């Protein structure tokens, strides 16, 4: 049923058989807005910032790198995991197993050497302590309560005190590091519940939002359907406008050219009329101007013949004026220009046909194309109601198909499992906290052991330094000094008692925490651990890919831990991350490219007749031809332009009048001067009343002649081009309209199907990246491994053994310095006796002499 419905929907798609006739550009369909897939923000930030203690963590990492500088042994781990040891008695003696063992030893050589040193410490230090005690009980190894005085005693005492203080400081730093790591682990365990709850919350959001996201994807089919139905309801205007637009690429330029030519005919008529009128005006005006200038010239000549010009002062001026009288004459002669009456008559004859009206009729006929297309494509439009019904039924069937998927059952089962897991964690987390308290208390006791030793050392140093009297002899030292020495020896005793216990803990935590850091945490951080887990046939000798074998029962599917973790880390959809297409292939369900042939056959046989559209009839074309033969080319434009380019008079009358008046001012005052100025005013009046109108008429004539010259240039070719363009467009409409209709119908159908292609692409993209984003799964892994195991536990444990181990190692020099220093603080039973001779011999007692017995302090307790 689903396939049948998809077929009905995809019958809208135009098949590839049409495109084989002529390649057609497929325009991108209108963009649909499907909104955003509803998604909530996950709260868990799977990243741990340790704070100031992070400096210690980095120091421990650097120390571990010194102990174990080798990179993660991928191949060795794979071989060891795949190799079976102990199945038979001789397995360990096989050459390949021996090689693997040696490789493992080589990799772990740093840990092995460090562990061996630790074990040596564990066994030797108590043994040395026992021997040391027995030796002192026999008055050896410093047990004799007698101190031989030496001249550098003060220097040695100061040196031992300083070294012991430095060693104690280092031990203090180590125990502080151990305590800080111990407290940090406890604090993190107490705060882990919030992080665990955050992960459970994100997983619940992941489970609860997924059905809503799927429903949203399904509901957005209505957006696609509504847009498709809207276009189908307006198929006439939409398809008709597409056809009109395609044909308009040829038709509109042709009609525009014809309309432009109609305007050119009207402009030509106006220009011809302007030429005819202007020439007549210029001919009459120049004749009248010539007559008036002749009269002025004659009157000026008579005035200059007056006796007043014979005077010496006026003779030269009158002579100059007399010589310039010849300039008072016309320059341009328009009487010989040919007329344009014949051309005007022909153009008026052409204008009896309203070419603009004919072109507008062509526009109107072409604008009716959508109606013609709708009326002649009833066979296509008759299928629209059927298609609408199909579209309506598709939505309900998509919903039915979606509900048939086992998504709800899977999510419900996982929700139950998640709820049970959360309840289990909530139930046993107090027990974890209780055991962590025991661990914290045990580690605190270990730190207190070291602190107790430090207390004895610091008290010994304090009492010994403050109570020491340089003037007192070894047998008469004060109580405070003696107490300081006893504190030092007590610290030595507790060092022997506790050091091996501390080192046992250090060795165990070092081996465990160090290997977890090198074999789990570091390879997890650079994803090397996932590559090992993805090794074919590693976790199951029969499965190439373990994860796909567990999920799909098909170990041949390329699904790896590393790829799943990386995709989930990038918050991709679980469909993409787990390759769920092997369970439900969305591409097969959304495939819309296989059912196109039926519509292709229908579209192929569409026949559209648009011959009713007449762009320009024969009368309009004949009018254009008559215009081209109107004789515009026969006008003597050169003769017109030659006269137009001349000035109306030979001299500028205003300049002549001004010059005449200026020269009159040079003459003596009298009748001659006044007469010349009268003539100057008369010349100005002639210029204003006759020359200026003639210049305006010449300007009009110039514009009209130049317009006619441009219009007549290649007029015949221009008219032929216009008629040719109209004929070509008419031929396209009459003969190729069907092909254009088929092409535009296919484009229209492609647009309709494009909406569904957008929907399909959006669904695929959303399922791949937005639906059920599996970031919570990666967060769970990061929380369990990177944060809990590595950051909380491993880093804290490693820092603990690092601090405690450093303190334990520095107990050895502290023991030596404390034993040496106590000799200078404790009260001795005997001391060296000096006499004068001996004093002269630098005060040293000879070795065969005995010291004087001190009866005050002979308790056997001080024989330590």
C-alpha cells in the first residue's frame, strides 16, 4: 500500500525521457521552511576541571611519563587479548608466548623496576630497623651513651639539623599532597551524585524527546502538501505565466522593437513638419533682414558723407566706420534649400495606419497566453483532483507507517531499564559514600602515621635547638635538649615501624593507578583504546565487528566503537551514529526516483496551438515597409547642415552696435555723434526683433535635421530587422509552442516534486543530525571513564601514592640525620676528661682513656 501511494505521489514527476529530447535547466524549487526540530539542551558537561590540584596531577603525569615513556602498545594488547594462556601445560613455553611475555616486560620495565625498589624497601627497612635496634642495645651503632667531642661538633650539629629539617619539609609536602589527593577524591565522590543525576536526566530527555521529534518530522509533511496543493490550485496562472515568460524572451523584444519603430514614425513626422515650417520662416526672415540691413547701411553711409567727417579729428574714425559697413549683411541663405513636402506626405500616409495600436493588440494577444494554455491542457488539469486526493492520503499513511516502527517499544524498554538503573544507583550510592569514607579514613590514618613521625622530628628539632647549651658538657645537657633528642629517636623508631606499611600501600596504588593511567586513561583520551576494541575478532573470535554483532546480529557491518563515540561526541543523530539503516533504511522508504515513466508519456504527447496569437498583422508590416521607402534617405542633409552651421549675419549686430557707439564717443560733441548713436540703437533693435527669432528657428531646424539624419541611417535594414524579429517570434508561437509548453510543464512538475524532494532531504538531514542526538551516550562514557575513573579516581590515587611515596622515601635520610643529630641533644652517661696537657693537645681525649661516669642519668631506657 505504501509503495502504491508513493507511486501516485511521484506521478507528478516528469520523467527523464523528455529531457532526452532537449536538455533543460532544472530550476531550483521554491524553498520551504520546515522550522526547527524541537530539541532540549542537555545539562551534562562531560568535562572536569580539577582546579589548583591539577598542578599536582600534571606533575604525577610527568613522573609517570618518566617511569613509562612508551606509547600505548596497541599491537601487544591485541595479541595478548587474542592469545590463550594456560589452556595446556606448555602454553607459556611456546616461542610466540615467550616473545609476547618479553614484550610485555619491556613495556612494563619502568613499573617493574619501580615496584622492585618498593618491595626492596618493604623488606629491607624493617630488617634494617630490627638490626639497628639490636645493635644499639649492645651499645653499638650509636647506642653507647658517650660522645667524643670534636672541634667541628657545632658544625656537624648544625648540618644535621638543617638536613633533617629539609627532609622533614619534603616529607611534609609529600604528606600534604597525599592528604589533598585523598580529600579531593572524597569531595568528588560526594559531588558525583549530581553528575550522575545530570546524566540520567539527559538520557531521559533523549528518550522523551525522540518520539516528539519523529512526530514533528511527520507533521511537516503538511507544509509540503499545502504548498503543493496551493500550486496545483493555481496551475493555470502559474503554468501559463511560465510559458508566457519563456516565449516572452523572443516575443517581447520583437514587439518592443515594433513599438519603438512606431514611435520613430511619429517623431519623423514631427521633425519633417518642423523642417518645413522652419525653412519657410528662415527664408522670409532672412529676406526681411537683408532689406533692413541694406537700409541701415545706406543711412550710415549718408551720415558718414556729412561735412563733419571732414574735420581732422573725425576723419579717421569716419573712415574706419565707412570700411566696416560691408559687414552689415546676412550670412546664411536658406532660399536654395530643397523642400521635404514629398517625404512629409508619405509619412502622413504611413501614419494613417495606427501602428502603435496594432502592436498593443499583439501585446494583448500575447498576455492572454495563460488562458490559452489552461484551455488547451485540460487533459493535464483533469488529473489535479485525483492528485489532491493522493496527497491527502499520503500524510495519513506516513503516520501509519511511522507508528508501525518499533521505536516506541524500544524507547519504552530502554526507559524501564534506565529507571531501574537510576533506582539502583540511588539505592547503592550511599553505600559507595560509606565505603569511600572508610577509604578516606584509612588514607587519613596513613597520612597521620607520617604526621606523627613529623611531629616527633619537628618537636625534636624545636626542643633540641632551643634547649641546647654550648657551655654544657654532654653529661650536663639540659632537660629540654635531652627531650629533643628523645623525640628524634622516637621519630626514628616510628619511621621503622610505619615505613614498610606506607610503602606497601604506595606500591599497590602505584602499580594499579599507574597502569590504569597508561593503559586506560591516556589511550581513551586519544581514542587509541577504541581502535583496540575495534580490532576484528578480538572480543569475539567469530565476529569481525563486535558492536554490529551485538546490535544487528551481523558482524560484517562496519560499525566501530570509535566511530559511534565520535559521532555521539559531535551530537549526531543516533540513526547515523549506530547505522540504524540496517534495521530500517529510510532511503528506501523515501526513494522518489523510480516512478516517473507514466507522467513522462503523458507530457510527451501534449499539443498546444497558440496560432490565435497574432503579434503584428500584414497591415502593420506594410506600414513599416512604407515608412522605410518614404524617401528620408533622399533629403540633402549636407546642404541643410551647411547653412545651419553658418551665423545669421556676417557680424554680430550687438557687437557692431556697441563698437559703433564707442567710436561715436570719440567724435566731437554734436550732430554727427548723435546720429551715429541713433544708428547703433537701430541696429540693436534689428538684432532683437529679427536676428534672435531667426536663430531660434535655426536651432529647431538643426535638431529636426539631425533627428531625420539618424532615423534615415540604415532605415531599410532596421525595418527589416524589426519585421524579421516579429516573424521569428510569430513562428515560435505557431510552430514551437508545444515544445515550450512541454518544457515549462516539466519544470512546473519538477517544482511540485521539488517540494517533496526538499521534505525528503530535510527528513534525512534531520534524522542524521537532529533527531535523537546521542550526545548523552557519549557523555555517559566520558563521565564513567574520563571523569570518574581517570579524573576522580586515578588522578587522585596517583597523586596520593606520589605524595606518600615521596614522604616514605625521604624517611630514610631523615632516619640517618635524626640518629646523628640526637647524639648532640641527648644527655650522655659519660664524657671525655681533659687535663692541661690534653688541652694543650687541642683537648682531644686519647682513645685508651675512659670517660667519667654520670650517675644522674643511667636509665636503660636511653640505651636505644
